[in-house]
C-alpha cells in the first residue's frame, strides 16, 4: 500500500526510488540477507575457536584487517561480541557504507568460498534491492546505480504539471506508484499509465481527445517541429506496449515484466512529456 505522500506526489522521487538514502526496511532486509548467508553459520556458537568455521574466520579476519582496519587483536574470539560490534556498525553507518560493506563481503568471499554460494547471495541481494525499490543492483561483484540522477530529474519535472496538463501528471504519478509499490508492484499497469501520459499530452496539444497516439503525433507535426525519427520511435514504443505481455489487452498468461522494464518506460515517457511540453511552448501553444 502506498502512503498518502506517495499517492499525492509529495514525497520526492529520490525517496520513492532510493537513490541517496536507505530506509529502515531496506537496511533491515540487507542485514537479514547477511544473517542468512553468513552470520547463521556461527549461530549458537560462543567461541570461534571451539566452533571453527574456516571461511567465516577468514571473512571476519579480513573485515577487521581490510574493511574496518582495526587492530587485529581487537577481533574477539567471543562470537556474540563480534556479531554485536558488526551489527552496531551496520545500523549506525551511512547508507552508502551499507553498500560498501555488502559489496566488500561479496568480493572477499569470492576469493575463497564456493562461487555458487556467492552468486546465490548476490541474487538474493538483488531481489531485496528490487523489492525495496533501491536505485542500485549487483552487477557481477559490483553494486551499480541503475537509476541515474538524470532519469530522476526527468520524472520529477514531468510530475510538476499544472492546469490542463494535470491529467498527464496524474497518469505519471500512478505509474510511479504502481512501480514503487513495495508489497505488490504492478509493472504491467505502470507501463500502461506511462504511455497513457504521453497519449494525454499528445491529445491536448493536438486539440483532439479521441484519437490514438499515432494520430495525435501526426496532428502535432502540423503545429510543432517534431523530428521524424523521434515520432517513429514513440509510435514503435506504443506498438510495443500494445502487444508485449498483454499490457493494453487482457491475456491469461502471467506477465514476465520486471522493474527495469517499467522504469525504462516511465523515464522514456516522462522525458517525452517534457520534450513535447517545451516544443508546444516554443510554438506558442498554450497548455
């Protein structure tokens, strides 16, 4: 369920798609991932020496030496104390340091641990990052930003519409909400809302509210300078959303759409809305 601030577009897009922040749910989920894949190997063990786990001892030693850069004699043999020290750091550090820590563990483990286990850890992290709408993913062994500042800016600009363009912003707000619903994301209908925003602004500029996107773009060409290649690209995109995965017509089979698909369409449609608005204003069309 989306909160009031998200539904009304009052919460910054950067917060909805977590770019330079990390909410409690995401931090907790990443800690739980570490617990499942690493810390539980030492569960109910008091002494690291009495319950020797070779890989975990290497990992903890390397964390102390190379990540924390603490004196090695401060690494306690008492596992509950060591666990609490790591946990305290994890929940008090900056959001980007959480990503540093997760990335370090994946890379360090890849040197001596089973590569299949590392891949499973990375895949699990990526599931969490997608579920919590993080702007980052593991790509190989590196955490990489998949949602850029430019993409965020395009969405935010497209959401700031007034007067006759408010219906356009409403479609984009709904597309964002459906994309960012952390309990039940609806990528199919998010894409539908994104392309509906483009349809809406095209109909407004064309001055006709019951024509298709292709027809509207043809009308717009008579009023503003629209590059033929750009027109063709969006007609093709409209065709994709009309056919792919049953977005605009019901199909019985389950959709295979993912976050990246819906985000790409949202960013592309937001950018096209901004472009069309500027072109219309340039041509003296009042919106």
